[in-house]
């Protein structure tokens, strides 16, 4: 039986506090002692290098990049970017196995470089279905390793009184449906409930509801997002991995989200799923990536879901979410799952 040596594998990705940077940290933790070739990212500086990590020198490609990849059996990438394309080209020419974890909403499936990848990994059935639709038969589905043990245990009970919404970096496309969340909450005529909205920048929306509290700025630790409130409200118009959804559920919080994939692959209770409609404003990248469309939550239905949570005991849903996460994201099981797949790739 083939035995994989993870010291001969590398993750090629940013290593900072962006979403993709956190993915790097998650996978490094699961696949220790894998190393990281740290790629650049425009939004934030990289975390300090540790162990056998190194900055990726990719701009000129060729011999310099090949020297960094020398001795590796395989690499894992997340981003559809110029550095990723050059790294894939170099690795493929050296006989190094290339594993691409697909963030479907940014994936330019028509790029020729993907023919050099050995396997595409998807974390949802929706993503895997899209990849097969695009003609990629070398696609597998693996669970993303959410670190449940590091998240707060927020088992809630009784009717919800405090709802929380993480707007993240509020942008004109409003992918997190912050505007719809504010509109829906204002329709719920219950003076005893509150809504906390966390946003990283200025929220350019008029708010005339004293029950709504806006908290601006980045938290030093993302886990603090899940330390307040009874129910998380994330009726996203589009999600790839969906950290805010998965981590809220893994913390034991009931979650209201959009009845559209991949969101409804995580939440299956109809009482927590919001009906949708097609939006006039598409995802900003749809000019180049046709599959990256938005599905908008219906405001009145979102209001009814908020109202339902304020009138019913959240205990069963809360316990169910935490138990689901502890089973699905069990580290030993996920490590075995990933190692089995990487062994097959390396031995092929």
C-alpha cells in the first residue's frame, strides 16, 4: 500500500487573515507536517514564516520557481490567479502532482492551464456538480476541515432575542445580503428583539430602528464573531466555502440562510431557509465567470424566519448544529479522508 510523506507536499497559497489565508491555516493544521509556499495577497500582509515555509518566488517562473518546487511530490492550491497558473505550469512540467481546491465562484473554467491539474477537490455537492458540468471528470468531494474545538460552544435555548449578522467587508454588490437583512428585521414588530451587525468598513445604509446595533472594525480573533447573539442571520446571495455559515453552526448557533446551494447543503431545516429570487445585479465577476450569479433572499420570507425564531425554542436546533459539526468535522476522520485521497493521487 502506498504511504504518503507529507513533508514532500506543499500548500501554495496566501498565509494571512483573508478567507483564503485562513484556508491555508486550516489545511496546514489538518495535514501536518505539510509546508507552505506563501503566495502574495493584495489585501493583507502575510503571517510570519514558520518551520519549512518560504515565500513563493513566482513572477519570472522558469528555473527559480522550479528550484522551489524541487523534491516535492505534490502541491495543493486554492486560487485562480497568475501565480497559481505559473506554479501549476512549472509543477506539471516536473511531474509534480497538482491538486486544485475549487472556489467555484471565482473559477475560470475555460483556462487551458486546468488541463495540467491531476485532481480538483470540491467541498460541496453543488461545486462538484458544476465542475462535472464543465467537463472535469477528475473531481472529488472532500469535507473542509473546520476546527470545531477552537470555536466557542454556544448552545442556545428559548426563543431568540439577539440576532447577529456578519456583513464582513461591505461592498456595492452586498453579497452577504446586509441590506435585505436590515429591511427584513425592521419588518418584524417585536420590541424585545435586537440585531447586531458587524461590518469591517463604513455601512452606507440608512438605519431608523433603535433595535439595530452596528459594530464596525475588525476583531482581533475571528472566533469572537460567534460569542454573542442567539441566532446567526446569513442569507448570502452567493457563497464558496462559507466560513461565516459553517463556523456559526459549528459553534452551536441556529442559522438562518438562503434556500439555494451551497447554503442549503449546510442548513436543511425549512424553518431556517429563506426563499429566493433572481437578482438584477449580478456578481461583479460574471462578465468573465458565467456561473457566478446571485440569488437574492426574499425580504418578507426572511422577516418571517426571524419572527419564527423569536417565537420558538432554539434549543433543539442549537444542539443539533453542534452535534452535526462535531461529527462532520472530526479531525481524525477528516485527516484519514484527505490522506487517502492524496495517497491515491500521488500513487497514480
